[in-house]
C-alpha cells in the first residue's frame, strides 16, 4: 500500500507538535506546563494540539492583522496529559543547553 503526502500529514503534524514539547518543555527542561494557542477559526491546529494532550485554558482577543481582532484559544499542556509518540525522542547537547539557559550550574572546569 502506497502512502501519499496527504496520508502522512496528520501523523507528521502530531510529531512536529509533540516532539519539541516532549523534549524542550515537559521532558528535559523540567517545565511544569507548556502553553500554546491557536485562533478559533483554525480547527486543524486546535485538533492537533488536542491529540497531543493540550487542554483548553481560556480565550483572548488578539490583533491578527491591522484592524482585525480574532479570538485566540489558549491551551495548556501538563506532563500527565502529554500523549507521547510511539517513536522515542532523543536529543544531543542537552547538558550544555541546560547550563546555557541557567537550569544547571556550570562545572568549575567549564567556567575557567
């Protein structure tokens, strides 16, 4: 059976959203939650976020373009709600990145 690009887009969309959240937010960076948002007239974006585990967290009106206000659905994702993908996600260079953003102290060897 041959897959088309259209067949692969939903899975790719989920991976594009879930991978960075899993690594940067809720996994390796010790975040308590990750926030996001999408305009309410973008149901595809909201659907992908729901599949990853985001929950509704209020609405705000934002200026989308000059003279145009639109309703933005705020979303929140907490560790227990994250729907992890079947493929494990790995990252390289995490210790240096954590130190660079102040999550971990640099070793004395690195500061000299």
